[in-house]
C-alpha cells in the first residue's frame, strides 16, 4: 500500500489506539479531544472517510463511529507502529539479567511464557526447540515378499528405513516410482501433487508413511508451553465459546500449525486475521519471533489475542524473550 498522507496517518494511529483501549467505535470529535489532534473535527472526519474508502477503517453501524479493519491494523503495524512503552523496557532489563539457572528447559520456558502473559494480558505460547528435518537426498524401494522396504538416505552418514505392506498388483510400479521420486529429490523435494496417476496405488501409502515417519522423529519435542488463557477469556472478542474452541484445540493439538517461523518472518512476525493460514485464527492476531539453540534446534515465542491488541508492546516483548532464549541456549 502507498504511504498515507500525514493527516491520515495521525487519524489511523489515533483510531487504533482508541479502539485498543476502549473496544468502542470512535468519532472525529472524540479523536480531536482525546489525542489533541491539530485539526478541526470536520477535517478529521474527512480523513476518516478517506481511510474508510481505502478499506483501513470500517463503520460497524450507520450511526456509529469507525473502528480499524484488518487491513488498517496491517497498515498500522507495517508503517505506524510506535515505540514500545516503559513496561517493555523493564522486561528487557529483567531478561538481560537472566541466567540459565533452571533445573530444566521447561522451567525456563514456563517462566518466560508466564511473564509474557502477565505483561500483555494475552495468551503466550513458547514451543520447545526442534531440530530441522534432515533433507532427504535419495531413496531405494526393495520388494521383500508382500512387503516393501524403503531405504531413506539423508547423508553419507545418516539413513533410515521403512517397512510397508506392498499394495496388491503394484510390484511392477516400483522401479518407475523409485525413478520418479529420486528425480524429484534431485531438484529439491518431492512434489506429491505431480505423482503420475499410474503410480498412485503404491505412491499414496508411501507418502503417508513418510509423513508419519517425519512426525515421529520429533515426537519427544512436540508440544508447547501455553499460559494466559484467563487473559483471553476476559477479552470481549472471546466471550463466546464457539470463537475460542477452535483456537484452543489448535494450541493443544497442533501448536506447530499455529507457529510457522518461515511464514511469520515473511509477514514481519505479525499475522492479522485471515493472513494466518489456519481458519481457527481468522479472528485473531498472532505476534511471533523465532529462537535458536546451539544444538541446531529452533523454536518460537508468540502471543495470541484479538486483532485489537497493543502491537508495539506485543512485538517488542516476544522479540525480547526470543532473543533471551537464543542467548541462554547458545
């Protein structure tokens, strides 16, 4: 989006701040009075109309004031984010003095997750560090009676194998399937959507087996430490159980679906509404930062809440905690 004129920037900033603080639509007179804008209510009203035409503000009811739209929050985060307040500065000081004196990694993660939730009033999530999956370089398919032996080669020193039941009448496809798979791996990774139709009968169960194998590699590290549910329950956006249940199910069952470091980096560490690929978070905002360990593990620190959140505080806080984890676990 093109940069906004200065007046519209001021009005959007003020509207976001007012709505974050009050959960109420706001009109031009209130913005002028509360934020001391150097403009008349008529001028501010004109700027609000322009912002509404650009899709950055919306009017819940005909007679009501305006509130930020998801697109408006995105503009605010990308271009108008203020400096974090004193609470984040205090958190940064605390973290700078923190040393690795915990009996277990989970103690450290729990302490930091609780501190984030207390600071922001949002749900905090810290995933345990996971190693990156080794890249599969080649594989061999060997028939053994009614079984299929799959040998996976990740490097000259790392390999593993799978033992599958061979689908009926599929042995003739093995050579062609092996050739197709290794051709895919020579380029980058297996693109299963391009699997030829005549190889589907044996390729489909192999795809499922490889996915299960990859999930099992990190089973001990799966899961996340989550706290701050009480804070979410106090937010008016989550008063209805129907709006909260999908989020809680995702956090409990698939935390790594919620926190995708590569995608989060591409969005500046902030997902707003339907920007998040998972539908359970279409009404939420997720603020996230990655951390890394000396052993090659990677994890994420995140805050989850309504789109109406204090983004400057949330983003600075998760980045501070992620940086601390990277320092302590280096």
